[in-house]
């Protein structure tokens, strides 16, 4: 019977030692023969103390026989493991069976998972009371060193499901629990994600875990762009690397410090050696998050090239929302006898209640409905609005600004730092509305009508199709960031509603969009606007009715007759949001990014006149401000009652908070003004009405005399 290392044979509680604990002698390997001799000696001593009582002696003999039977069963299990190794096909069939993955009861607490005490403290500080279904099943399997193929829907806690055991293994390696035979330096774990936004998010989650755990010695590095790769140093490689496949593959080919590796285009000649990143010597864990989305983005070849540069003993976890036939190539290449975990049904039952609505409305009335939903505060809390083009997103932002409703924009044309800042500001509640454009690769083949029927005059002025073709070319996927994505993977906090101002091109994209709300056991609402004159919208609506159960998709109530009084205000605002204004808004975002770009700091330091030109350039007047639109007339408020259905808020609204703060500030300002008028010291020397200043503050009785 082969002997496993002690750290793999020990119980999970043996991992719960802190760095301050001194090493104990029990961690040294002990021969099984010595253990059996000790058991025999203890049995003889007990027999001498108890005397020659027949019944107790019989009981002890039966106990020894049971121990011998259990040892025999263990030997049989080891022989079965060897048989599985000789017959990999049978082992694959056994591991792929879902019944094997769910036969053992899942732990109900994090304490039962056998985590390191430092990680347990971090989990408690993050407010995680009990593990979700995917966490309870995947964490023990990962800690046992098994490969895992997990299927779990969005919002089910997948990030913690692989981040916790991955960091446990890295911390154990630093503490010296893994053994001297394994490398203690170099990159120990790699997490592959499809988008740069998700790369930053996973990096933030792991930083929180390590910060609360007090494990500052573990080095993390996001690899979202070329600047991140250039910051890596060969002398201090990170313990965990979070990257997109394209960036990791470039690093394998080029190497740390900018040297080109010997692996050629495929990066497989030396397995990441030479000038490349030495993963084959140090990597222990590989996680592929959102695997089905990675393949839909066309990263299949990149993942295959990366897999050839990895060690054969690497432990792999593949996480996906759907298990498709396209994943078979990746699983056969990277996974070895994986355990399949499917918690789609359990996670769906434990998630929050999502209410789905649709509304048939014309292009012209869509903005009227948006005015009613957000200016009349029918949707309190945070809302995520999806549009199908960049111009349409800026158009909606400028439209809402006319009414004093602040919002943020998120699209593929913005740099990574700006996009991540917008996501963080939205999650912190700096603004309640985020207007997002879908992933460019998912939107291919979708004809976007930026202004559509809601701007008939502008559409007629456009005339020929030349300008339309030019606009489509400018916004095509070739001009966008290929690694941008917000409809899936990115965690938006406490989203009350997802509004599809434009319907997506497919049912899959729709599912990912509405998955941004009703997360973490909280409720949520999804509202989709369907244009009757769009055949694609009607076709997708029919697919939605066929996909979901009867009654799951309901019609959203809107009384257009009660909103008729606001129509002139909406049309007035739309006339101000011209194409020139939208173009100026996009240029303004580019200008701000140039001023705050870290890459251009050295250029501006050497060429200060360029910075001066940017700062003192002509101001871009995006939209003509109309002050009367910011307030809703009191005589129109009664007519708007019951015009639309109300949506329950998931969290607090910054709109209401800022409104109350503004009213309070105005009240305090009036009080200060009154107090200043009553204060004789502050009114000293103040001019009296109809006369000059009276510095002596004397009465004018002399003049009367």
C-alpha cells in the first residue's frame, strides 16, 4: 500500500494552525508498523490492568477484529484506486456521474469545511454566514486535490467557491505545509477570466480575503492589460495571477521583463521556460472561470496553447454557467478524472425572486417611459439600463441630465481604468443609474438604430445610407475592446431593476442581462421594452414566452394617457440632445481620460504645452441646459398618479438621499441667514435701507431733532 504525504492524509482540522504556531513533531512521517506496535502495546497494558474478565476480553478482541476489518477495507479501497488508474475509461465514467459528486452531505457551515483559521476569520468579517450550494460542494473537493467541473448560475457565489480553497493552498505552501519537494517560489495559481472587468473584480475579492486574513505575504497580480504585464518582475513573481487568456498567452511568449520566450507562437517548446513565464516549475492550481463565455469569445485556441505550457500535475477547476459540447475539448485537455458538480437547480431555488416584465412601446415613447420611471421615481434604488450602441447610451445619459437625473456610462470604447471606476462608483452609490452597452462580440450582427423613430427629423436628414454605414463601421467590434464585458460575471451590488431599453439579439444575452439583479437571495425586477415595428424584438419575445413558464413574463403597466402631460417636456429635451451633442460627449470622455492617463504622464512632463492645450481647450458644450426641466410642476403630479407600476427597491436610493440632503442644506442656509441678521456683530457697519452705513450703530434721533 503506497504511503501518501502526511499533509494529504491528515484531517482538515490539521490545516488550522496560524503562523505563530510552533511546528510539532507529529507532522513528521510515521511508519504504519510503529503505529500498529503502539496499538498492540496499549492493548496488552489494558489487558493487564483489567484482569482476566472474560466478557471484557471478548469485547476487546471484537474491537481489534473490527479495526483489522476497517484496515482491510482501506487496503481494498487503495487497490480499487490502483485499478482505476490502470483503467482510466472506467474512472472517467465514475467521476462524471453526478450521483458521485452529491453522494456525501454538503457541510452547512464554513467551520465544517476545515479552513485555515485565518481564512475563517476573513469569511466572518466579510459577512458570509454559511456556504452556498456551490461553495459547500466545491471547496472540500478542491482541498482534497481533485479536479472539479462545476456548473452554477450567475450570482451563486462561484468566485468564493474557488478563491477560498485556492488561497488556502497558497497560504499552506508559504507556511511550509506542502512539503520540501514542491516549489515554494513562483506563480502557484492562475485564474483565467473572459473580461478585464472580471479580472479586476476577482482580484478585489481575493485582496479582501487576504486583507481580513492578515496574510499580506501572499502576492496577487491582475493581468488585464499590457501595463500590468510590464509591471511584473522576474525576481518577485506573484503567488496568484488573474488574467485573460490573451494576456497570459502573450506573457508566456514574451516572458517577464519583455523578453521573448523560446516557445514560438504556440508557447509550448519549453513549457514557459527560457525567457517565458516559468509556470511548469511552480504552478499548482488552475481555475477557468466562465468557461463557456471564454469559448464564445473565441479563446479556445489560446486556452489550448496555455494548457500545453502547464505541468501535467496541475489541479484544475472549470466553472461554467452551462455545460455545452464545446467544453469537451477543454475538459479533456486540462481536467483529469474530474468530479462534476451541478448546483443549477439548488442555486435557482436559493436565489432571490426575479420578476420579469415586458412593455410594447414605440421608439418615440421609450424615452417618455424612461422619464416616468426615473424622474417620477417609479424605480427607486440602483438600476442598470442596457442599450445596443454607444451613441444610444450617451443619448440617454444626456437626456436624463436635462431633468437633473445623474447617471454613468459603461461601454467598450472607454479605457479599463475608467470602466472599473464607473463600476465601483455605481456599487458605492455615487449614482443610481448605470447605462451599459453589451459586449461587442455578443452584439455582432445586430443592426443598431441609435436614434430610430424617436428622431424622425434627424433620420430624414441623414438621408442616404452612407452615413449609416460609416456610423456602423465606427461602432463595430473592430473599434471596441475585445475583452470588455458587463452583462455577465461582473458583480453589481443591490441592483433593483434591469431595464432593457433595447432588446438583446439573443435569448442567451437576455439571460445574462437580467442575471445582474436578484442576486444573493434578494429580489429584483427586469423590464424589457419591445418595439412592435421591429421583427427581431417580436421574435425574441416569442422565444421568451416559450422559454419561461406561463405567468413568469408579465406585461408592465403604463398608462400613456396620464403621461401625455409630460410629452412636451420629453420632446423638448430630445431636441436638445443632437448628434453633435452626443459626439461632443464622447470626445469629452476621451479628453478626460487623456488628462488622467498614467501612460501619458511622462509625455506631459516632457511636453507641458500639450497639457496646457488640453486643459485650456474650448469647452465642449454638450447640451443646452434648460433649468425648467429639472423640476416637476406641482400641478402635473396628481395627473401622474398610477401612470406606471411601482418597483420595490432592493437598497437605498442616492436620489432620495441627495434630495433630502439638499433640502436640509437649504433649510440650514436659511437659518444661518436669519441668525446673521440677528447678530449685532455681523450686522455691524451694514448699510441701512435708504441711507449710508452706520459704523457706530447709533440711532438716527439726532437727524429727527
